[in-house]
C-alpha cells in the first residue's frame, strides 16, 4: 500500500489564532477532577474551530508537557429556564498525558 506523505504545514487554527485563543479555560467539574487525579486526563474548553492537532500544539507550548492522546467533544447546550439559556454549547478537549507529566492549575 502506498502511504501519503506528511505535509509540513501549520494547522489551520494556529495560523489564525494565538495559542491562548485555542485553549480558553480548563473545565473543572467533579468528573474532570476525578479523571485528572486517576487517569491523568485534563479537560479544556477550546475554540470551536480548533482540531486535535491545534490543541496538541497549544498544550505543548503553554504547559510544556507532551500529550499522549487528545479527544475532542462538542458539549451541547443545556436547555432553557425562564426564557434564558441555562448553559451554552462549547467544544471540549480531553487531553491524556503520559504518566510522569502533570498540569498544575493552581500554581
């Protein structure tokens, strides 16, 4: 089988955005806190146009760690109460780090 050649082109979001625009904020819930302490997985709210490659490069540059795997999920909105939107939809990235890497959000 013939393999495709890798292109040395910067990902689309890195060209247009600053790395701090790609990773907007950490998502700190009970579920994400438990995943970070047990499975070394960290959740981030990311730009809607960002893909896995953009998130990986941004995490490497900001936190100086090497991600092992990245999953990207579109979190849906949470309905309405009294004609107001309870929670807007956003894009979330779950970053799995190698076992010796850690991200400290408090320091």
